[in-house]
C-alpha cells in the first residue's frame, strides 16, 4: 500500500508552546487532509488542502500543501490541554479512490 | 444530527464465529469506507464503496466482506474471524462523489477482540 511517513511519532510539550508535525509520501498527492482523534472517538477533520502550495488556517491550526505535492505539515500555535490526542495526516494519490492515512502523531500537552 | 453509527461498539468473539459490524449514515453520502486501526500502523483501509452496489478493495481486504445494498448502510462481515483481526474498526462516509472522496466523517469505532 501507499507509504505515508508521519513525524514525529509522539510529542510531549508544555502548554503554550507551538507544535509542528509533518507528513511525506512516496508519490504525488492530489489532496492532503489533517484529522484529530480524541480518546475513544473517531477521527475528526481539522483542515483539508486541495492545491499545491495552499496554506490554510483553522483557529490556532495552520496546514500547508507542499509544493512538490509529496508533503504537508500541520502547526498548532499556543497549545492548550484540549489539543491532546492523535493527529493523522491523510491524502489521495493521483488516480486513486483510496484515502491513505499516516501512522499518527500522539500529542501530550503538559499543563 | 448528522452522524455515522456503528454497532456493536465492543465485541468479544471466538475464532471462526461469523460476525457483522453494521454501519449506517444519515447524511445521504455516496461514499462509504471501512478502516482498521492498529497501534503503530495508523488507519488502514479495508473496503470502500463509491455508491450502491459498487464496492472495491482497500489495502487490507483479506478476511473481510462488505455489501452496499442501500445508500445509508455498509456492513462489514467477518465470515471466519481470526485473532489477527482483533482491532479497532471505523466506518466513514463522504459527500463528495467521484474522485477524490476527500473529507470523511467517521463513526465512533467498534473494538473487536477475537479469541
């Protein structure tokens, strides 16, 4: 299957710090999406990106669709305790119906 | 309320005993999909359906079956479960027709243990 490398695997940060995570693929993607999963729940969409170079914000979250179309990053500014969870990148390779997911970044915010 | 509903949420079963995990969405979405989530492996797609009577294999379809007789329902069938199918399963749906499906709405998950 499609390889999506997401890093880091886990992060422990102090409340108020900024966070950055990224995702790279072995092939070109048409779409990049970022999801967050809270404990015991299904993933919820945070940001969707549809064009290379696109930079999109959702509150304290900012994500970018890499120019090469093989990567994307997510930034969280001024983290708060409710940011805790697992963040997944996901994307559509060209000419595929499937949405592939990264392995996730587990974020812990220390108050 | 717009939602994707899965049942059961939790199930413990034994090897070889057929089971079905149901999934229903009330958003009139055309696209539906099943994923399994395992530690360190993220979400891997099992099967997906672009519309009624149209289904296709994802990355890890072995040991699973699906059907899409109605738009709102997309059950996942394990004909003869084995311990390596112990996992957390998610059903998801999407409004956008065609390629790509894009933004998915997920159910709350079904945790399956096969002894």
